[in-house]
């Protein structure tokens, strides 16, 4: 093999292939929006809201400024208020907990499952108090949470569910779309997400007409009719340019997801036999029963994670740690008084997880090189 090809750096994530493929269509979007001269909440946003609600098999889609805002507006839309408690996971991007704090409520953490790294439903009930108003599960890495258990707990205690689906667009649990289990489902179109804009963007999906109506007000300064403000609202809108780009990219989402799943399958096939042989002290991601995983990340849990990461870097392979520090131990949350050992599964994951290169354009040869490097690291 040519040495240059062998040593070519494999990034953890790369958008350039996708942009090259869509260059003409995307330039076209830009020109059309410019010539229309309408930039906020017009036909491109409506079309995109309609497509996402269809994809999620729900009645309403409401475009907002970001995934973070989708979570925050959902909480306000569901009536979460200061003094309330919202149950969530400490093993997530901090925006999950921040949305709860921003709503004036208190995030109450529950440790995660060892195999999926998602919130462990068996530990939720013991954290429910008279102040608990909602559960915010996160479908981490694109892997669906155990929604049947979470929905039945929420029903039993009359809690709202706000799904943080930022990493999981297109994923399914028991043949039902992620985002459609909760009172609302929240998506992010941050550029590196499975469906990414060229800037920030978000979407809330819901089947509840009352919540949908409130969200429409909340995103537009509380007004349904311009300059007549019924409630205290915000400015949180998806813009026409981002929506037009997302309309183009959405057509490819399914095939991109299939490619991600094929890469995950290949990683599994290359690594699993070595684990069985006792040669690889790592844990692979799983696709739970009745789940359709969209592999936003392909994440392993590995012994000597930091050394493995450096070794891969030396071999010209990028990898990323999502997340090196759990939310409950972040300085921003010092006031909650959590301490080390409060959530042992989460804390261990923070020390051991590593996300391998994963994006639709990653080639089979590159995936093989990644797997071989992991194998040779542990063979040393
Ligand atoms: C990306 C992400 C968010 C926030 O989305 P933004 O669009 O960046 O505001 C929230 N939760 C999780 C789990 C995410 O990965």
C-alpha cells in the first residue's frame, strides 16, 4: 500500500466530504433565500417543521434557535417553574442540565446504565419527591433510552417527559420514533450533529396542541399576532437560510444513518472476536433490543483510555472523549453539593469512554485501520 495513504490522518469527525457532495445544492439554497429576501419564519422553516414532524410521526414541529433552547422552551411550555425538580442524567452535554437550571428548576441526577450509558430507569423512582415535575432522558450517542420504563414511571407519578434527542434524530425504540414518546422531543442541528446546519438551530416536536401553541408564542416574544404579546416570551427562532440547508440535507439523513450503522457493524465485527479471546479489555456499544441506534458516536469503554487515545493520535487517528467530566462534578454545579462517588457508573465512564472516528464518509479501509490500531495497542 502507498505510504501516504496509510498515514493519512483519520479525523474523529469530518464534514468536508458531505459539503463537497452538496456544494451546488447548498449554493442554490443560499441564492434562493437571498433573492426571496425573507429570512425569518417563512416557507423554508414551515417545510422543515413539517418534514421533521412527519419523520417523528407527531403532529407538530416548532423550529427554534438551538437544541439548548428547544430544551429550555419545552420546560417552560410544560409549566416547569422555580422550585420544581427535574430528573436527568449526569452523563451528558451540560446543555441538558443547564436548560433545567435556566427554567429555575433543580436538576436531580440519576446514574446511568453500564451498557448503554443512558439514564438507568431502575434508579429513577428513588429520586422522585413531591417537587419532581419532569424527567429529561438523553438518548446519548444516538442510542434510544429504555422509553417503555420511563413512560410508565412518568405515568405513575404524573410527570412530564422532555426527551433530549439532540444526538438521536432518526432513532427508534419499539418501532416508534425517538422524540415522540415524551410531552416534547428536542433536536439540535448544531453542525456536528447527524443532521447539522451551517450554524445553530433546533426543533421541538410534540403531539400536544396546547404545548405546541404555547411554544409558538414562547419563541416569538409571546406574540401570536405581531405586537400583541399574550405571555412573556423569548426570541428563539430557526432562520430561513438554516432551514433551507436542512431541507436539502434531510433528504440524505436516512442514507447517512445507514452508512453510520454499517461502520458501527464493521467496528463490531473487527473488535468483538478479540474481546471474546480476552485480548481486548474494552466494551463495545450495544444496540438494545427493539432499538434503532443512529450512531451519532461509536463509543467504546476502554482500559487505559488516555494511553489508547495518545497511541491512536500517534498512529494518525483522531478520537474524542464525550464527556471527560460528569455534570454533577462541574464547577458550574458546585451549589448542588454533589461529590465524587455519588454516581460511580457515570464517573467510571468519564474516565474510560472513547469515541472512535464516525461520520458517513468514513471508508471501510479507514475503519479497519482504526480497529487494527486498537488491537495493536493492547498487543504491546
Ligand atoms: C448538542 C446537544 C445539546 C445542545 O444543542 P445545541 O444546539 O448545541 O444548543 C443538548 N443536549 C445534548 C445531549 C447535545 O448533544
